[in-house]
C-alpha cells in the first residue's frame, strides 16, 4: 500500500549541500579565529549546526565560542550563499505526491533561511518546511518529524503509515523514534548502516524511490 504521507530530510536527500555548508563553516571559522577549519567529521553528518559548531571549536580548545561560530556561519551561509546541487528524483517524486494528493513536507536540522534560499533558488515544490529554529530538540530526537506530521494534519495513530526519507543515521533514528517508517537514501552511509539504524528499505536516490512508488 502507498504511504499516507511522506516526510523528507533536506541535505543529502533533496540536495547535496556539502559545499554550501562547509564553505560557510570555513569562512566563518577563518574570520573568527584566523585559522583553517578542521575536516568535516562524518560522525556529525545530519546533526544540528550547533553541535557541529561545538565540534569545530573543541578541536582548537575554544568550546566557549561555539555559539559565536554558529551565528557567524549562518550569516556567511546567507551572505555568500552557494546554491546546493539538486539530487535526482526530487521533481518526479513531488509531482507524483501532488497528483496523488498525498501530504508531504520537509523537516531538517538546517536553518530555515538556508532551506528557504535553497527552495527558492531551485524552484522546488515544498510549501511545508521546518528547520532548526522550529524545534526544542533537533534530530536525533523525534520532535522534528512529529512537528511536521502534525502540521500536515496527521494524527499520532497515522504516524505508522508515514514514510520518512533520510540519508543520515541521526535522522533515521529520529524517524524511528517518531513511530514512522524510515526509508534510507544512500548518500553518505552504506545499506547495512542505514538498515541497522532502522531503515525499512533503502534507495540510491529519490529517483529510484519514485519508480518504486509509481509501481505500487
């Protein structure tokens, strides 16, 4: 059976935004500390920007300045905005959902400004979008997906019939804790890693997921 609704993570599922984010982290870090930033840690993929800022500051023993880095990175992300790369299948799957009148939306650990800029630049069909500022506890807590599902008028009893497309272990955990069905996108982790985290199925991208849905 088709799911009752579909929720999307953004980075790694809808777009490849690594260059957009890392360039902003790098320039903000350079401005704040006059030093080159450390390589991006795979362990922090999908985590909130505040935790990522804390990691980069801890590397140089400046943990007390992580809030400064977080705010400056957000400023650089807007000032020097780099449009992320659209990943395969986004247009196809959103058109499919619109035709089926199936509710869908985005819940991301990225900031709302980045999400808005990206959606506007890429002309994407996402109207219900939640970002970091909308949660008290970001992923891996389930709040992000629960907030989005309720905004789409789903009841808690219907959560078990909602698919969540995620590429990170952090987000997959959030979807699982929300009582929804995690569907893995193999952008950063292996099939084995995603299934171990709770993904019921995995696809290379949303394009293959669209083909699967179209046959149901």
